[in-house]
């Protein structure tokens, strides 16, 4: 009897399953210095520069050196445009010499925030189909 067969008789074994979810928008690997503001785990306000790893129309993965919690509300500022986006922490990854990997999600999708054209089909302007040439 194989280990798999032995485990299959156990009532708590989960059947193998593959979970796939399409991304809402394409990702772009881009290093960009941005400002992140909010409160850390100790409740202290901060406003620090950090660096993005990956960006998309719905948020980013970045390096950050403050202790944050999943669900924390933050404000991200693009220093080149001074545009701000409210966001929430959705992922806390490994620490590195550049800081902890932190995934943030914009509260409102902002495909133009990064100054990058995202090619994903879901970001074709809705009005494009309704425009008529004269």
C-alpha cells in the first residue's frame, strides 16, 4: 500500500484541487520610489519612502520597513504626480535587506496612477465602444 492510498482511507484527507484565479489587471515589474503613510502595528503614524516591486491597476507589491497588519488602511503617494490613492494591506511577505514584501490593494482601481499603460483587456475604456466618428 502506498502512502497516498493509506492517507486516502483517513477521513480528514482533502482531495487535491487546483485553485486558479485570473488577475484583474496585468502586472508590470517596476521599481519606483513612492510614499506610504498610515499607522503601524503600534498605532504610530508614519510617512516613509518605499520601493515598488510590481505594480498593476489595482495596487502593488512593495518593500516596506514598518510593521503592518493585514487590512491596515494606508495612503500611497506617487511623488512624480503627487497623486494619492487610499489602499489596504492584503499581503505580508518575507523580510529582506530592502524591507518586508507588502501587497497593497487600491480601494478604487487606478489604472493611470503609475503612468504605465496596462494591456489587460479589462482596462479598455468602456466609452470606446460608444464613440462615433463624424
